[in-house]
């Protein structure tokens, strides 16, 4: 989907996602000491705002103006300050060695483009910094619910870790989350990768 399609998706007043942070972001990041964080493809800002409210200095990047506007409103409602940046992450070059955390959550790009994004995310990490990548796993097509139907934009643990040269991979696995659907609760399958810059 291009930025106009995302703008259309975010056009209503209701949040497309939720105001609450992703559960894996919470579980993986809640014990980190705050520093500078980069939220890549931040969408409506649920994770960026949660981090900012916990004391992080957050830069949130997305190419959807409508998504970022919703993020700004959420931040205002929560009294959180976030630096919102409208940019295409396929070109965006973050400051090198500057962030204690880079988060990439549910960014749907083809593998070659995602590889470039992840390699730039690696260079953005300060020594000791954490990279957390979460996204729809390819097995979600057969074993899970929701998410994009195009396998070209779905992750595997290996498809992510192969872009993370220079980092120590701490976790690279498939994780499941419960999703409320019209047919009751179903499970979605995600890839989760956590890595550290030594
Ligand atoms: C599924 S949403 C996830 C949003 C957010 N990370 C979250 O977890 O709530 C995917 C986001 O990626 C953004 N996106 C997709 N391709 C992008 C690109 N090339 N540059 C910047 N943002 C992009 C979309 O605008 C959308 O907000």
C-alpha cells in the first residue's frame, strides 16, 4: 500500500489500530531505561506515545500524514511529547549510532525494501541499543487470522535476522496473540526479533 492508501485507511476519526501499545512491545521494552527511541512506521502512534509517556525521547516516522495526525492527537491526550516525522522509510536515513531503541512494528514491505530499512535501523543504534522487530509471520496465512494476505510482505524469523549483521540476536521466534474477531477469539501468528548492538 502507498501513502495515499494508508491515508485513506486512517481517514476516519476512529483509530484503525488501538490507543494501547502492542503487547510484545510492552513485554520486551517495559524494563528498559529510557533514552532516545526511533519508531519506524509508527502509524497512529500507539507505541511511540506509550514510550514517550515512559520517559523516552521518541522520533516517530511514517509516510501517512493522516496516521501522524492521529498520533499527534493521541500524544496530546496523553500529555506525551513525540517528534513526528513524515517520511518514506525506504529513503529515511536516521542519525547514526544515536538511538537506545529502534522499534519496527508491523511494517509491510517486500523483502528487499525491508532489508534496507532494517540495515539503516542497525546503523541508527547506539552501543547497547535494542532493536525490536514485530510483524505478521508468513504462517499467519495458514495458521492465524487477520494481517495482509500477500506472502511477499510477511516475515519469518530468518528473513529478519539476515538483515541484522553486527547485532547480537537475543530472540528470533514466532509468537501468537489472541485477536477478537466476529467469530470469537482467534490467534494471529507474528515474527518477533529482538537484537542488541554490542
Ligand atoms: C500496520 S501499520 C503499523 C503501525 C504501527 N507500527 C503500529 O504497530 O501500530 C503499518 C504502517 O506502516 C506505514 N508504512 C508503510 N510503508 C511505509 C513507508 N514506505 N514509509 C513510511 N511508512 C510506511 C503505514 O503508513 C502504516 O502506518
